[in-house]
């Protein structure tokens, strides 16, 4: 039986016009000199220049005055205690402008997508499904953040993605701390050497925090930009999952990799409405490396998580505490030539009547990344029931070139209308979509023979 993979024409590409205003710190000495220079300007000159700034940049933000005022307030501590500086409102705004810079969050890439069902399904018919797509946006200095798009799937498995807003915002940070969900003697888990997957390296900078976005803002206006020092160089590869709690309520979680420029740390995002987000660190000797993906419900009373603690093999973990992971059991080793370098998950497991469907990624010759698929027992997911012998999706001639060549990669898929819908990254640059008939896919996995994949 041939397994048909249908690539969609829809493609999400980076937009370098997507900018956020960042505080531009020049050092206290230089900053004070700038403040003095502005304070000594003639009032009419300051008014003219600040007016030019507002005219040039007001169309890029919902409230440019509030932004400049906020950044001015961040340098007021440099003013002399008994300052006799006479600062007009125009001079305050101008000082704020000197301490503001624009950052293009998608300048380099928009990739590694995941997808979940939208909590708001109003206005859809039974054959449609509203979805939320999360994407890794990468800009200057390869700093990654998390952005979102809304879309709708039709009965044929096609997707219509809503046009993104012209504006984008970081949200309001609250409750920032270094201790949430962590004991005082915590040794946060950074990347481990392969000879000892549980070798702890202390890190006390893994701050937890909350982000709030105005409900009136559209989803595509919201960006989760690095806040904690442990993630200052990137929030990478968020794997979102729609989690069903014991009482039937729904919470959305996303595990991601925090990167500070030298080490990595697994963290988790929690939200119910995609307006309010709680970001926490994970702890425990098994909360290491990349590729953590949470199951969509508890199994036998415990949370379950896929991981790749040694950087090579797939592992599975169970815990009574969502934030503490102490033990990991080997689940899969690289088996076929296209995954000899390493095997990992491509997002959270998906529950089907045949078992837990896990989209995997494998790395083979020339560091080519391909997507595969495996099936695990519903009651005991440590049991592998089958694995595709050949890749499910490989980079074609139109997908092999990008920031990182020869890569297709996914952080989460969804089932709709008897099809598996896979969003996937194209060579760490852009993102696209593909569908596979679910019944045929499960049949081919369980056959575990020389499956034949046809790409359309």
C-alpha cells in the first residue's frame, strides 16, 4: 500500500517588517552624555526632532508615545538627585527615542511550527477546525522568540492562515522570580555531556515569569521574547499540546529550549487563553537537553513526557509533578540509515485508537533531517508497536536550501477529518504544511515493513 503525503501550497515566510521596540542601553556614562546633550538643546529644536521621530515611527506601533516615555523612565535614575535639567515633554520623548531600538524578530527565519486546536471554535461548521500555529521567529544575532498565527482547516485538510497584524508587542511582564516551582537548592539542568546524561551543572538564573497581553490584541500581535537570562539568546522550538486535566478542563502547555549563548535549559509555558502565559523552569536530573514533548493527558495517574536526554535516542519519562522529572527510560534508538545520527520527537504524541502516534525526526547522511512516524501502546507507551522503515517526509529540491540546508522539522501535528496535518519547517527558514491519510499511516506503521511513501 502506497502512503500518499500531500504537500500544501501554503507557505509562511519571515517578514523583516515585523519589529518590536527594545530598550537600547549604551552604558551609564554614554547615556548621561546623551541626556545632557538633549537637555541643552533649544526647546524648538527638540520639538522639531521629536516630531520627526513620531511622524516616522508612529505607524509602526499602536502607541509610540507610551514606548518612548517608558524608555525615558528607564534612564531617569541617571539624572542628578538635585537635577536642574529643564526637560520639556518633547525632550523627554526625544531622550526616550535615543534609548530605543527596533528589533526585526523575523528577519532571518520563521520556522519549527507546532499546531493545536483553537480554544475558540465559534463560527465553524463540523467539517472545519480553527487552529493556532506557534512558530520560532529568528532575528538579528540569531535570537529566537515565539510568535503565533491563527488559521482554519477545511474538510480537505487545506489551511487558510489569517493575515497577521501590522503590529506586534511583547506584553507586560509580571511576577518575575528565580524560584517558582524550584526548591532553593535546585541545580537547574543544562545540557549534559553524553557520557553522563544526569551530570548536573548549577544555574540559578532560570527565572520564571508571567506575561499578559491585552485581550483586544490579535493573536498574531503577541510575541514571547526572551526575558530570563537563561534564554537571552533564544526561546527555541516550542512544542504546544492541548492537555486534558483530570477534571476535564483544558490547559495548553509548551515545552521549549531556553538558550543563553552557551548552555540550554528546558522550560515550560502554560496558558488557557493565549493572552496570559506562565513560564516556568523544569527541574530534576532528567529535565535535560532538548526535545521534551508532553503527552496530552496523564497516563496511569502520572504526567508523561518524551525527551532526548543523551542527544541521540528517544526517552520517555513519568512524573507526579509536572515540573519535576527525575528518571528517563530509553524508548527508541536510531534504527534505519536515515536516522543513524540521532532520533527525536517531532512534537507531542497524538492519541489514536491504534495507539500513541509520534512523529519523529531523524538525522542521516550529510546531516539531512527527515520526519518519520512511530506508534506506541496506549496503556503502556514504553512499548513500541511499530515504526516506519522509510521517512514520512524528506526535504525535496525546493526545500533543501535555507539557513540550515537539508532539513524538514516539526514541533507538533494535529488530526483533522481523518487526516494527519503536519506543519513543518523548511531548512530553518520558512514553514509549510502536509497531510497524510491517518488510517493508511497507522496501517503502514503497524506493518513495519518496507513501506512505500509517495509525495504529492
